[in-house]
C-alpha cells in the first residue's frame, strides 16, 4: 500500500494527528493493532492540564512541571507545550468535546497532585474515554482518513535496510503491517511515518495500562536506529484499585485533588510524614511513600478515604469509579478504597522534539512513546494528554510544510515469511512474557538496587536470545511480536537504570540515594 501519512496508533495523539493532517488536505492511513477504541487514552480519568483561570499563569504551570520533573525537564520544551494549552482546549471544543462546566457555565477546573492551582479540565472521571469517542466519530467520518484495525506494525522500513552501502542519512520509508485476519505481512510506503503507539506498562506485572501497551513504538524505532532516552523513568501511579477481580482499574488522582486522603489499615493518614503536600505530593513521592508504608507495616495495600463526601457528590463527580467499586462490593461513600501503586506512564521514549522529529528522516514520534523533555524524571499529572495534543498539532503542521513530493520512489522489499507453525509453542511465549513482567516488577520496581538491576540485565539478555531463536523459526504472530517488544524495552530500561548513578524522580536507588548536581538524560541506542 502507498499513503502520504502513515499513523501507527489510535490513542489521543494518533486521532488528533490524523484529523489535523486530513484537515490540511493530506491522505492519512491510520492503523491500530486491535480496535480503534482500545488505547490508554480511553482509560484516562483525570483530565487535561491547561492555564485557563485568571488566578493561574503559564509561569506557575511551567514551574509545577519543572518541580515534578526533578530537574530533568527541558525548560524550553515545557514552556512551548504549556503555552499551547488554551489553544488545544479550544480545538477540542471545536471538535465537539463537551467538558464539565461550573455553576457559572465556565469550564470546571480541578486540582491534582503537584499542581499549585486548579487547572485540570475534565469530563466527570472518564475524560479520556469521552474525548476519544468524540474524536473517533470524526475520524471514522473523515473522507481523507482510511482506518486499518487489527493490523499489527511489525517493523519500520528504512533506507539503511534497502540501501545498506549508501552513506546518506537514514530515512524511514514506511512499515511492515501484519493483518490479523489474513495472517499475512505486507509493506506500506509513506511520505512520513508517525509513531503514536503509546506506552509500555505491560512490561511490568502490575499496571494501569490496557493489554496492548507493550512499547511497540519504542522497540520499532530502536531497531530502526533511533536514539532512546530515559526509560528508567516509568511512572508508578500511586492509586490503582487493589482487588483480585480488577487489577488494572485506576483510581484517579482527581480524588485526592478533591480532598481524598491516603490512610493505613487503622485509618491513620500518613502522607504528611513524607511531604508537606501530603496526599497531593508528586506521584513519585506518593508511590514511594505507599510502597514504604506497605513494606514497613506488612500491608497488602493502603486506602484512599473519600467518605467525607456524600454519595450524591461522589456519584456526580466520579460516576465511573463509584460504579466500578460498587460492582466489586466497595461503597466508597462509606468505606475507603483499597489501593496499591502500579506501572502507569513512560516518561522516556524515542528522542524527539516538540514537532515529533526523530533521528530518522520522515519518522515522527508523538505522545507517550516520545521523549521530548517535557516530563523529565517524573510526569506532572494531566500533562500527558496535553502533550499528545500539542505534538499532534505541531507534527501535522511540520509535515504539511515540509513533506517531500518525490517520496518512496523505490519499492520496499516484500516480507520474508517463515512457514513453520508455532501454535504449540505459544505457551513458551506466555511463560517468557510472565517472567519478564515479574522480573521487572521485583528487580526494577519502585525502589531499586544495583545488584537487582544487574541480575535483571543478565536474565533479560538470555531471554532476548531465546526470543530471537523463536522469532527466526516460526510464523509471525502478534504474541511473539509483543514479547519481542517488551523484552527489548525492558532490557533498554534496565540499561538506562544501571547508567544512572543517583536517585532522581521516579528512579530511586538504595545504592545511590542522592541526586547529582547536574541532571542528564540517559540516551542509548542499539548501536552502542
């Protein structure tokens, strides 16, 4: 297939980018490995951070982001993205998104951890789902957007592969896609390819992410030769519901923004011991504090107490959370919610600027799979959807202004298929998947040591070699592709962590508990 713009991923970044490109007159091929609706964006509860109040300021939002990022944010990037917030909210309103309003019919604003002002626009407690559904409707009805669901992006295609002896800069020509229905792999040529594949929460045993968050974009870009940065900074959301029948349901930070308090089994609040902001401290501090309380007191979980609010107030502001907990036998207006930390957001990723440019010509990375310098060592709550929107807008404009007319004149080589069956071997794939996730949780979790990281690195190298043997011997299969991707992301994450001889933000090492004076990004590539 041929297209102008190949967009891989159907989260908020992918949808917003597709709409902007199509509105600028370009033909877009939007591909997603399952259904359009299955993304992390659809699970986002809190909202979008933007300066919209007269009591707020860009400087305040910038400073809050820099503080949360623990010295590793790139200030110029933070300023660019924060300043675009109001324009992006207006764009969503123009696209038909209906945010909650206050009693004066103005946009209702709430506050979340790490924010000094109320600046989060929201739609009850299912902001991501509501926005995603509205943008999906527009994408499905746009004449210049073609959608391929159930198509897994296997690998990028570059000139270094097609013309290995040529000394020109490496350029992305498109990607190989696996059709889950026909079980065939075919190439797609594109003027530019946009990776909007989301995060990698499934690298960990416990996560708030959807089942497809396997780091596909980061892995594909790394194999194609792009630099990767700061993978040691996987943010652990402090409050994931602790229940055997609901292991990845997030309890939004907005509850704490509305006054909910973290308490132990005896109902005693404990966060003030760790930070002056208490339960509204930045996420890395809250997650580490909960982890410490659980280990110190031998607890399976801690609790989030919202019982000071009435049932009517809770049902109106947090209907999804209220109903989900109620279905599991937890009446959150009468009893606190059992919660534990879980892997939530990838602050690192493919090295990119605000417009999404990567090391490869014609390859863009936007949203969670990109590392721009916005989040630093710890993401500020509700800055993620803002980043998706700003990067989508800037990448679309950049492509419109700079897309080459003589794109993809050469043929992409056909995919070389292996005909060996592998259904009997998928149990081995499942076992290795489980081993990686448990290893990452136990050895590269909220608190780390050099010894545990070295053990993780050694074992992951062995698993990677086993996966390469399977990959070369059997037919293409989504489970094997995802396994290959999570192993590579896990291995690169451990390498980043081993190279950081300090504690900073999300990365906390018992061997190096102090932050160094100078903050530096952890930048790696498969070539070094």
